[in-house]
C-alpha cells in the first residue's frame, strides 16, 4: 500500500514540476526564467520525484515501477485542464485511457 502511495506522489511531483517549469518560461528569456520562483519550484519537485523513484525502485521491480510512471499522463491532463485552461477533448481522454490500460497490462 505504501508503494502505491509513493508512486502516486512521485508521479504527481513530476507532473507538477513540469507545470512549474512551463510557468517559469512565461518571460521568454533565460534570465527571466532563472529569476522565476516557478523555475526553482519545478526543479525542487523534479528532485523529490527522482528521490522517490529511487526509493521505490529499491522495493519493486523495474518492470513494474517504470510503467506505473504512466500515471503522470493522468496528472498532466488534469493539471493542463484545470490550471492552464487547455481543452481536454475526447481524443485526449481516450488516449490517456489507452495508455493507462497498457500500463496496467505491463505492470500486473
């Protein structure tokens, strides 16, 4: 059960890291990105995600952990729709459902 929770937190942290890095790119220049707090939040979350990934890889098989990382697709779609105003149409929903179906087949 703890492993499932760690995988969910790991994938959420990775998706949020990408979200913050996208937010940091708003200024357009390298200098503005480096000055952005979003840049550091994204980097911090990537490090947390990587550390959780290492922790879980010590406990579960590689062939299970990596496919379960596909949960990032769910988080990413939810974040994009809720916080970036991206349209989530039927094609994206079906695509993520197919990816998750594949992940379950590989990981089980």
